[in-house]
C-alpha cells in the first residue's frame, strides 16, 4: 500500500502516537491518596448573637428583633442559638473583626453582628455574618421593612440562606380553616396568620357557609377556597392585598372543590363532580375558558401543578383504590406513581419539584409523607389518628399539616391543630391557633 | 461511508482535502483507541500503583550473593558493631565513621543492615536458633568472644539460603531494599510499593471514624448527589492541615447549596476534635497530599 510509505502518513501517525502518549500521561503520574467520607454526625450550626447595635430603635424593639430571630432560627432545627451568657465579650460592632478564639471557646460556629437603624420611613438592618472556624466574613446585607416583625423575619431569612444555602421561609403566612362552636353549630372560617402564629385574623365570617381547601396564589396576593352551602358549592377568589374582596368563579353546575392556582397564577385547576363522576378541569382567570383534562369513569380529584407548570399530580381510583397519578398539563401521558398499600390522597408537588407530599390511609390510621416524583423513596413523616392535608413551605423544606385527635366523650369536636415537619422527619413542632385548625396552605408574605 | 483503508489513506492527504465523513470516522477511531488504552491501563495497574518512587533499587539474589562475598573479603574494621565495641577503640571508631561517610551509599547501606542484624538481642537469638542446645550464658559468651560479623553473615547466609520463608523477622531482601532506598536516593529503577506503603483497612477505618464525629452533613438539602465535596489537603508530618482547597471552588459562587456543603466540610477540618487527623505518622509520604471526598449520598440512602 503506497500511502503507508508516504512521509505525511508517518508524520501524522507519529503525531497521533504523541497525542495518545499525552492522553496516557496523567495515568502514569503519581497517584494522590483519596479518602471517601460517607458518614457524619448531624449537628446544628451554632450561632452567636452578641449585643445588637441600634440607632432610632428602642431597647424593646431591638429585643423583639432578637427574640423573633432566635425563635425563627431555633425552630428550624438547622441552627442553634448560643446563650448570650456564655460569651466573654457580648459587644461586637459591625465593622469590628471578632475575637474568634473567645467565640470558639463559647462553642460558636458563626457570629451575627447586627446594626438596627431608621431611614426614609422604613426600619433598616445591616447584618454581618462571620464564620468562627474559617475566621472570615460570610455575608453582609442591608434589609428594610415596615414593621419590626417583618424586619426580624427578613434577618432570619438572610441568615438561614447564607448558612444552609436554602432560601428562608420565615417571612411567610399560613392560610387555614378555623373551626369553632357557635352555640350548637360548627363555625368554619377562613383564617390567615404569620408562619409562627402571629398577626392572626379571620377572612370570612359567614355562619351558614362551610369553607374548604384554601390555597394561596404563587405570589401570595390572592387566594381561592371552596364555599359549601346547603344548595351549592362554589370556588371563590379573595384579593388579599385589597382586603378580602371576593369573586365567585363561574364554573358551571355540579360540585366544585379542591381548587389550586397554576404556578403563573393565570389559571386554576379543580375537580368537578358531574352526575357522580369527578373529573379534573382547568379554568383560565383571564379568558374564562374551561378545559376538561380527565375523561374517566373513576373518581379523579386533588389536582396539583408541578412548579414549572408542565405536569399535574392527582388522585384517581381507576386502579380500584385511590392512588397518585401524574399527567401532562394537557391531560396526556397519565402515569401511576404510588403502588403501596393503603389509600392515597391530597398529593402536593414540592416547590423544589423533586418530591410529592401526600396523605395515606392504611388500616384506619392516617399518615403524611413524601415520595419522589416517580413514586420511589416513599417516607412517612408523621402518623396519627387523623393527620392530613400537607402543604409545602415556600422553600420546599418543611411541610405543614393538621392533626386531629379523637373526639372525647361528651364533646362535640376533638382537638385539631397545625404541625410542621421538615422533609427529614426530624423536626416536628406545633403552631398556635386560637381554635381548631384544618387544611393549611403556606406562602411567602408579599 | 468511508472504509478503514480510506481513513488510513486520508492520513497522507492534507486536512482540507478530506471529506467530512472521513474526519468524523477518523475522530471516532481516535477516541476509541484512547478509550481502549485508558481501559487497558486502568485494568492493568493496581489502584494504588505509583510507577516511579524514587530511591529504590532492585537487587537480584545473585547480585546479593556477590555483594555479600565482596563484603566478606573486606577488612573487619569496615563494619562496626555497637555491642562488640571495645571501650578503648573510640578514637579508631571516629576515624572509621569518617571513612564511612566517604564510602558509597550502597556500602553504607550494607553496614546499616549488618548493624541492624547485629543488635545484641538479635545476635543472641540467632545463635540460640543455630545451636539449640546451647545455654543462654554460653550464647552470650559466644557472641562476646567470637567475631560478631562472621556470626551475623553466617546467619544471614543461612536465612537467604533457607527456603521455608516463615521467619517472623523481616527478610534480608526487604531490609536491603529499605536501606538502599534510604541511602541511594538517586536510583531511578522502578519498584512496586510494598504493603507497608499503603494505608491499611484498619488505618482507614480509624481515620474515618475520627472524621465522622466532626462532619455535620447537609441534611434535607435537595439533590444530594450534587453536594459531593472534594477537598485537596496538604498536611504536615504531624497530620495537621497546612493548606486546604475546595477542588470545585468556582461552583461555590454559583451554587449556594454546594457552598454550604463545602463550608461544612471545611469546618470539619478546623474542628479541634479532628485536628490533627488520625493518620499513621510513619506513612507521611503517602498522605502528605490527600483528597478528602465528603459524600452525603450514602448517608441518606441515595
């Protein structure tokens, strides 16, 4: 073969060999020892908050800020606040480099240096976070708010974000159904409060209307809920920013319920029962058009959008028992995702998009849990006589749900309260509400 | 579709004249070759193989015998033995030491081995093994009275010629290699690592157990598979961290979850409970530069 004798061929062949040798060179070089660490001991980050500098803030306001920040971060489970009495130096100004050794002795991993001041009609805070072990500043941020509580929650959000990498969820609100007795009648009202139970107020007060399934829009400015009367059911929209202005959505005849907003807030998805068969529909808030997504003899209900709006999770008993399914936003590619024993209900897609929270009923007991979107890695987070109605925190790390105790003898209703649990199931805590609480929904405060 | 012959033929033509399909197939062929070469290399060499450690010389048995015979023909003063030193010979000893410094590293190495082998306790034991019936006292006498070098060399010969290989003492070959590697750092012949030059399973387990207590992994964070942090450590001889570097540092600025995971790993190393690291100090060369991989995936069963 003449081309084999060509000088170009030999030259290029040697070039190829050189390249191959270069490729293999790293393999022949000195191997560096590598050790894998795949176990650890979880320990919350210990945060130290020395005295707060203030200008235009009263001592009471500064103490309120401290108390709220400590409560927010302390209840998150990921951050512990170090007792101020254990600090050698309790004062730390914003531009001062801390004496890391003394904070280390106190057991601190991080230090918060905080300066509260007033400016241009708003309350302001400048914060600086230091890493004690790495001995360097981690973040410096300026925040402002109209109220002390909001400012404190924003400070907590900022610290939480910087130390865990996750967006904070402290400046947020919970919408829920409050239940109380008014004479002999049950009185169900829509209520809203800060995530920690503060600023509680009622949004509805109709005596003969039962309210169900309240849901925030993604921006938290509006909400929808189901109103049941003796004669009909309707889905109502409340404009929270303008103060309880209600609109009844024209969704036609039949029982309508389980409504949620789409992620962009332009439409809602809901279940409608026609002649005893429940199907899933969408309704455009701008054009008023309805669209039927499921056509099935089985009961299809509890729809919830994925955070990108591309998919919908819902419950259907088409396999014989209520199980969780997913489909595209136009109703195609229906897939069953839960295959475990028991009946599943109230699937809710996580804001992160990686998990679906659900309620499971098995052998007469209820449980709230999470699973991956393909149904794998199912994990029960809380179990009880009746635990139900999970809703994600806006950052997708914590779930809020309600837990109802059995009705005691001689009483008309059993106690029902709101609980939060994080996705690991480690940190469970209760929320204070004035009356029984059901069906919570969580959103950032606007 | 270009055939293989066409591809080889195209090597002799300028790049501009090749067709696109030839270039694509040629590129694929190059990648395939590179992949095969990589796979073969990875399969052939053991995981902890270090190809060219400096200062190690291979000595065959024949070379060893030659060196031993050369050694035997040398004057007795060349090798000194601590236990057999008469007190009055101190001046002579100093002169010998000066001589030794001038000698070649290999000779010095041999002396070192001889001095190792001829430590009083070992010499006594060897004699006892050789003459089983001798009493300890007579053995002491024999070591004191006879020429220790001759005894040692005899015992060494016996050891090297014996085939049982079950002695609990380190073999002469190993000692020689060890000494030569210490004394002749310029030797460039390749040598595989002995088992003593890798971290044993128990050493690794002890190290990990030590670190586990100090590492607080990122719990509840999304996509744990993306939160594996590699740290490049430089350690001093006492296993204190001199320098530490996050290998994928650029990701810290764009991924807050990764940044938190990396900072958590860095805090682990600065934890006083985990400093210094629990590593075998005798194997410093092995862990002077180490990559620590903090991997939370198995922790949460992913």
